[in-house]
C-alpha cells in the first residue's frame, strides 16, 4: 500500500519502462507505435542512456522547445552522444548565430537554387537511365547517386569525393562517436576539409559554397580556418544525410500507391503540397538535441540546468493531434505545419535546395518509368543516429 510521501506520479515507472534509446533497433526499424504511446502516456520521459537525457515527443512541445533557444541551447551540441567536433552555425545560439545565417541564406535562397535546375535534371536523368530496371535498389542506385551529387556540387566538392565524404559522415552519424573509428573519421574529415579550403584560397574562386567560405567575413572579421571548416562540415552532413531519405521515401510511397502517382501525373500542381508532405512523412532529421541553460518545469517534469534534451522531430510530425491520419502521406495535405526542417533560429538553411532536389528526383523518375514496384518489403532498411536514413529499397520497373 502507498503511504504518505510516496511518489504517486506515473512518470518514473514509465521512464523505466520506455528508457528511450534513439539508436536502438526499435527506434530505427519501427518506432511509430512506441512514439504514439509515449505521446499519449509520457510525453516527456527520462532515459538513462548516454549519461541521461529527456525525450520530448508531442508536436506542440517539440515546436516550443525548438523555438525557445534561450532555455534550450544549441551551444553544447545538437546530438546525443555529442559529435567529436563543433558544427557552425548549428552549435551556437543567437545573436552570433544570425551573422552566420546572413552569410549562408543568400546563396541558398529560392532564386539562387532555381539556377541549378538544368544540371540537376541532367543528373537525375543520367542515373535513371543507368538503372537496370529488372532489379535495382532505388536508394543506392538512384536516389543517393543523384541527390548526394547535387549537394556536393552546390557545396563545391568534386564528384570523386562522394564515397570518402559519405563514409566519414556515416561513421559519425551512426557510431557512438567516442570509439576509434569515429575519432579516425573525424580527424580524416577535418583534414580533408581543411586541405580543400587551403587549396581553394590559392585558386580561382568558383560559383559554390566553398569559395564563399574562403572569402567570408563574420561581423567584419574574416572567418578563421577552424570556423570555415566547421561550417563546411555541417553543410556536408546536411547535404548528404537528409534529402536522399525524403526522396527515397517518396518513391517507395509512390511504388506502393500507384493511384497517387497517377494523381501527380494528372495534376503537377500537386507537387506544391506533396514535397512538404514527403518531408513531414519521412522527417529525416528524426531527432535533434539541446542542453538546458536554466531549471525549467516542462510538461510537469523538472528539467535542470545542464540536462540534455532529445527532441522527437519525426514523432512530432506523426502527432495525431496536429495531423489527421498522420501515418498516411496525403499529397494535398494543407495546412501542413510540419517541423521536418526544424523551427526557430536553426530552421534548415538547405530547405529550398532540398525541396527542388526532391521534386526533380520524383519528376525525372516518373518521366522515365512506366511502372515500378518494391520487390521485397522486408529488405527496406533504415540506419539511424539522430537521423533515420532510408538506405535500401529493392525495386523493379518497366521503362516507358
Ligand atoms: C529533406 C532534407 C533536409 C531536412 C529534413 C533537413 C532538416 C534540418 C533540420 C531539422 C535542421 C534544424 C537543426 C537544429 O534545429 O538543430 C536543419 C538545419 C540545417 N540544415 Fe538541413 N535539412 C535538409 C536538407 C539540407 C541540405 C540539402 C543542406 C545543405 C545544403 C542542409 C543544411 C543545413 C544547415 C547548414 C543547417 C543548420 C542551420 C542553423 O543551424 O542555423 N540541410 N536541417
């Protein structure tokens, strides 16, 4: 029997029950029922994993945490466990953060991104053309080939660097970040980025983000080599590990739902809502982290200064209190206030590029293929760290 003074709140028992780990197979393979239960029964839970953190799952909470950078700071990192180096401007708070965004927003504005349309389409066509339609992996053979090359070209890497860059960033995304392979990947990536920046400083500038960083100033002072390297590292992560998952998810959905494919072909204006719906539905940055700068009571829990908080972006984007039928991709969903690109000061700087990459990737695939379907649903595979990357989906098809 309970006696006076016993803790009668349900949460501690539920904390133990869930003890959430975003890097466990449950969270990577089939998290949706678990998150639904957490949103309902224990919207902010405590986990003992990785030294302890809070996990927030509801749409409204996720939005308010992301907007409240004063209490939920990015300056101590945005992953759990932390990356072995600092990304700029993700790992900083306003006001300094604003100066970095003033540098990065203009070259990734909708107008600038539209200039890339011609070569993006060429690239997508090339990789659709090369598919062996009797059996291909839509992620590995098409989506990653195309979408990663788009990002690398906008950033300014050579296409030949794709494998090394993907390897280093993949190790850092999914490993525990303190082990030998993470530290090696971090050192090699750092050296590679630093060499590229030095080399570009001695060469003619090009129309890309590396050239922008070489000459960049923040508040009147040139970027230091370390600062430029940290921005470049973040752009590389953002470019390589996000858009591909949203595009691959779209193609898997359309393979399973030919009626939606037919609707898109009949009415291309549907792309205006469909692209953001695929971003909501996949939310490739499934989690992001913050650190408390003050003691705050939140959803009845006592968060203390220094506590880590993991924010469930994909859980929020499947919250039934905000989205009707959240587990269905409704191509005409409107309004669609998803949080897939983040909220507040750190909202994704690459969102316009991502949208255009996804749309062209779908259009060119549909243009070339009369039919396509998944050949083995059990072979669809995700990998995870904070993100949830769709990395394999076997298909077959017929060309037009
Ligand atoms: C579907 C594709 C994408 C998704 C879902 C996505 C998602 C996100 C999210 C959720 C954030 C906020 C992180 C935070 O609050 O800490 C973010 C920030 C960022 N993203 Fe993306 N992203 C995508 C594509 C890209 C691309 C293609 C690039 C690079 C060209 C990029 C570069 C960045 C950068 C630099 C930031 C940091 C902005 C800041 O801290 O102010 N992203 N992204």
